[in-house]
């Protein structure tokens, strides 16, 4: 970000000051100025230490009001913090997770809701962002790196946006495994052409739960299906992405079922997910590979702290 001391837009580099900060010189009036450092928290008037503590608690599964009681920060301030850092983290993911040489990718969708369940939205004739919300996620099986995600509905439009992000994040040929969602069957061959080997794990369930209202239906069979290219049947699997879904539900309170901590607005819901995915990639050491996914993928050489993530995201 360049902050000029004049109203002209034409300028060029003009050396550096004694602290190594880039200087610029206006081509019209010859005034000089320096490149302003980005503010990690924007215009928010809270200390970095308080922001780091609050986000750490949110990333460990605490609700907004619980974090408010622990930190003393008002819930509105916490919500604003999520929006600011979330927007920066989304930009960081889109610029940093690029040219990844993936070999085995798994993709899945996870359900949540904003404001109310879909049935209530329909019966109340709400026309906003309330109701079902689905997040498409792709993870590399070996490095555990989250390659792409997209928040939306479980439809072709959201799936296509997600696959475009995945295509932008990867290079080379790889195998991709998904569930039996029809949108994948139609869109993956179109988006990736001949650059992927595509297989689906199609699960069949019984007629419903026999143990309770919120218990999952009984799995009756699972079939591996080669859809496109030449996928290895032994590697057609969605276990790793489903384990990531569990981690997401355990660490982001908005995804926890049977609570009132669900998201009340879609923009906060999306922002918190961007923070979690950036934190998962760069800050959270994975217990299986003993390093962060970004380190395993060669995107960085060390484990980031949350403070470093916030600062790096602001500069992305």
C-alpha cells in the first residue's frame, strides 16, 4: 500500500530510507514519500496480543460469548475481528497455496447452517442467507494440505467455483477421489480435462437411523468407481477428508450440532472458515506428519505462529 503526500498518481521508486523502507518520488511535483506498512488488524483499536488470544480460543472450539467472558472483548469486537482477519486469510490462501504438486487429492462437502435450518427458512419465507450452507473442501492425502475450499450450496455452481480454485492451486497430474455427488461426475472431467484420474467412493445407506433422531443412517455398502482417466482403485478413498471434517466440527464452534452457537450471518460463517483453513495449513502441526501441512508441501520452511499468520495475511 502506497500512501502519497500529494494527490498525483504518477510515481516511481526513489531508493530506500535508513530502515530499508521503499521510498517513492512523484513524477509531477517531485514530493517523496514511503510505502506504508499494512495494518494487520485494519482500523481496529485492540492490541495484537488480545486479538491472538481471542482467535486462539475461537480456533479451539469456544463460542463468541465464551471468548467474550474470558478475554473481556465485546462480542461485536470479536465479530469484527473475524471479518477483518478472515478476509485477509482468504486472500492469503488464494495467493500462497499455488503450484502445489499434489499426487492424491480427496474432496468432500460438509453441511452446516446459518441462522436457521432450511425447513424453517422455507416455512418462514425468508429470502436472505439463512438456511443450509455447504463447504466444499479438498485435501492432499500425503501432506494434509487444504488445497481449496468454497462456501455455498451443494449444487453445480458452488462445485464449479470450488473446482476452479482447486485447479488454480495445483500443478501436474494427480488422482482425485470424491463421494457420489453428481456435480463431481459432470464437472471434474470438464474442469481438469486429461490432467486427473478421477474415482468415486459411492456409499449406500439403509432406510434411516434405528437408534435416534440425530444418529446417522446405517451404511449398507460402499462401491469404488473409476469415472475418468486411470485411477488406482486402492487409492480411491475419502477417509482423510472425512477426518478433516471431524476436526473442523470439533475446532470451530459454528459447526457443532445441537447448540445455539451456529453462525448468524453468512459473511461471519465464511470468514471464520478462512481463518481456520489458513491456521490449519500454516500454524497447526499435524500429529501424523509431525509438521504443518504447509511445511510438508514446501510452501514454508517453519511453523507459523498465529501472530505471524495474521501479519502475513494482511500483507497478502
